[in-house]
């Protein structure tokens, strides 16, 4: 690895690692506040105690804006992993390292989210389906990555 390439990788890993370290806990906090059900963000924001001058159509607009912002924060750790892996693939010209960041990182996040959803909603039968789907999706990412490793070693 050349010196310039090494600096680029260190810079990308530092920036993306910092973003992930900041946005991950923010996402965790928002999901914890809505009991690991992000589809309830709007009603959670709407249920806060708002001043009287905000009541009415302004409250709906304000809640929509905050809900959009909260969704962006909730999805941001996965977005950071996708961008991080894509930049590493472009910089290193090796797919395996970037795919490891993307596929395994997203699989671990989805597994964690699904376990937390199950833990917070054990008594509800509807949450079991979403938990199972997220676990299957994360398992698919791990299987796809192992297939990439197998095929990559087979062709080289």
C-alpha cells in the first residue's frame, strides 16, 4: 500500500468511524424512546407537550419535520456503513474489505435492532414477524458475504 493510499484509507476510516460513533448512539436513543418501533415516531413526537401557539396545523408540519429528521438519524448508521464500504472499495480496489464493512456491519446492526425489538415487545405477536424478518435479512447479508469470500478465493 502506497503512502498516499494509506493516508486516504486512514482519513476515510477516521471520518466514517467518527460519524458512526456519533450517529449510532443517537439512533439507539431514538429507537429506545419509541420502544424500538420506528413507525411510531410521528405519534411519539405528536404526543409531547407542545405550547399552545404551536397547536393546530403548525404542529402537524413540525411533527412531520421532526419525524423526517428522526428517520434520517435512525437510518444513518446503515447509510454510514454503506458509504464507508463503497469508499473503501473505490480506494483499495479490493471488493472484499469494502464488502466486509457493508455486509457484515449492516448484518450486525440489523441483528442488534431485531434483538432489541424482540426484547422490548416480547408479549406482542405482531412484533415477532418483524423480528424474524430482520434476523433473516441480516442472516442473508452474512451468507452473501461468505459466498463472496468463497467465490473470491476460488477465482484468485
